[in-house]
């Protein structure tokens, strides 16, 4: 558990949990995405859980392990206990706790929202996957490459229901050129959370600008979106950040992609931690998309998946970092799943 509390943090301050991607560290992600900067500027606390090589050789959160993504068990319970410790010792506001993560951390964010909806006011997933998309490493590789093919009803039914649960709002970010985690996973996340919370799987509003397509689900009479899905055009696998200008935050680097769009700042605004969300522009309805989704129950996602080759990328990232016997075993599993030759 890594934590960051700015000087003179007032009692009742909000708390943000940041979950790093594979191969990253907790402090590296929190700083690179700009969360530590925003915490100092706006007065909130951070918790950055850090995966260990003992739990996962590539330091990924085990979002595909059932034992680690259900309430009261494994990594999910560990992260929840960190939140409870911060609330108790740093006097953070238990009603203003938020969670976000990138890639494997994004998938783990969905696990935290599903397992502990009463603990979080809102969340944000970047380049992640739906809850329950996989239950083993082969399934994880398949979901990353091909997306989650479950229908909207099946996706929503996969979210556990509990008494006195919360209804966290959700922001989703994904690069349309992501070739590590298929962009169709972003749509599946949105449909899963919408269906589980009683919304229609089809977005209420669609907004397109030069840099993104934005899909919004709203509750009747609500001023803010309940789900805000952003697909960034031309962006690969990583968090879109903007480091320039007086409001720039973060540090460009691996999986921290300078794009002129600050997902970090917009997430903080979506959570009402800073300022106001930027006004929406150019709303339109894509009737062709709407009809296709209704006709096929969105088993086929409207968003294009990234190119193949994820298995080869995984093997390349493991080369020289794990014993040859482990590397060979993973390669065999990937071939069996049809993810590499």
C-alpha cells in the first residue's frame, strides 16, 4: 500500500484509489497520470496499491482470477482494506471515495466497483475490460484480443447484487487504435454497467469531435451523465494525457500517451473533485448504430477491435523476465488459445 496525503489535508477530504497497469508501480502510475499533482492542487488523498511479483510475475492485478475479484477475498479485499484504513486514519470522507485504473488496473477497477459498490462514489476505467471477462490467463488473452462477446443482458447479470449497495457513476476511456486491449471492451464495460444499474444498453446521447467519440447514459432529470464513454481517435494502448499549458498534468512515457486530452483532469471533473466538466459538443444520433445494437443485442460490438498479435506481444514482454520453463508454458497456453503461432 502506497499513499499520498498533501500537506494540511483537511478532515473529510476525498480519497482516490489508483490501480496501475502490468509492469508498472503504484507511484509510477499515480505520478505519470498526474494524480499526485491534482491531489496537491485540489486537496485530496491518494492510495496507490502496488502489485508484487510474488502475486503476478508481470506485476498485473489478477483481474482474471475469481479468487481475487469477489467481495471479501484476495486482492479485492486487500484494496478495500486500504480504503478503510485511509478513512479511519486520515479522516477521509467515506462518501467521496473514487477508483480508477489502467489496463489490468482498469479491469481491476471494474472488479472493485462490482464487488464493493457501497465503497465508491464513482470510478473510471482506462483501456480495461468488463467484470467477469475471463477466469484464467487463456481467457484473459482472448478477451484482450477479441473483446467480450456476451450480450448486454449477460454482461449485466454478471454484476453481483447486494443489499444496501451503492450505484457508482462510471467514466470509460479507450484508444480506438489500441492493439493490446480491443476497443470493443470499452463498449462492453459501458453496456455491462448500464444494464446492471437499470439503464438501457444504448447510450442516450452521442457526441463526436475531432479527437473523440463520446457516449453518454443519463438518469432522468440528471444534470450529469451516469456513464461517460470516451473513444479517442488514433490513440494506442495507454492513458491519454495532456502535459502542456497551465492545467497540464502527468508525464508522457510508456502507456502515458500525450494526446492533448487529459483523461485525468476530465475524470476528476466527472467526479466533481475539480472544476466543471467541459460542455458537450455536436450531439447526434447514429441511427444505423442504434438499429444494429437493438437487432443483435450488441453481441457484435459497434467498435472495431484492434489488430491481432497480442500473444506475441505478451511473449515479447516476458522474454528474459521469467524462467524459460514459465515462458514455454505460457507460450503453449497462448498457442492452445489460438493467440499465437
